[in-house]
């Protein structure tokens, strides 16, 4: 069973994450946790000092965390971006595409199911922050940026 999944080189961050409110009010923390409904854009001025951003998914149907991940990655955040909470195996690919690179689900995931989910499709259809070229760009590379 998978209790923690990482796609990063090196060790995962171990420091405890503080709330967004606590983080913006102090100067020494390098890990923060975004709860559902909090605005990831509040962290943009501090991206250079963050080593870990945890994004909580209180329920599998709550998609606000996907937006938080994309906002941070598109703004240039290079640190660890961890999905925590009600993370299901069928969400892993979409979460990776938004920029998550580590996962700590509330309930351990089946190893075989994780492997199947991550390797099911060779191609993707949309541009995202994960760097994978969409399938249409293989045929029409001149339209990738347009």
C-alpha cells in the first residue's frame, strides 16, 4: 500500500506546514498548508523562500486545490507541492498535470492501482504545467504556443 508518493529527486520535506495566515505573519517558516477556500495567490510574494506547499483536499470532489497548484506552478514555484487529504488514485494523473509532485493521502492507495493509473495513457490532450506535449502538438507543432 502507498502511504506517500513522490516524483521529486531527493528527500521529501519533513518540516511541519503552518497555515497561510501564520505563514504570512512570520518570517522563519518554509512550509505552508493551503486549506480549501484559501487563496494561493497570497503566497506569490514568498515563493522564493518556500520549500513545501501542502494543499489540503478535504473531499475528493473539492477541486479548488487543482487551481492552487496551477497558480503556484505558473508563477514559478519550484519547491515541493504536496496533495494531502482525500486524495484518490484516479486523481493522481490530473494532480500531476497541475503540478503536484508528492502525495500523502488520508487512506493508503493500492500499489497496483497507482501503477495502472499513472501508466494508463501515453498521450495527453491539454497543455498544463507538467511539461508533457499534448497529442495534437505532435502533429501540429507550430500551434503549441498559439
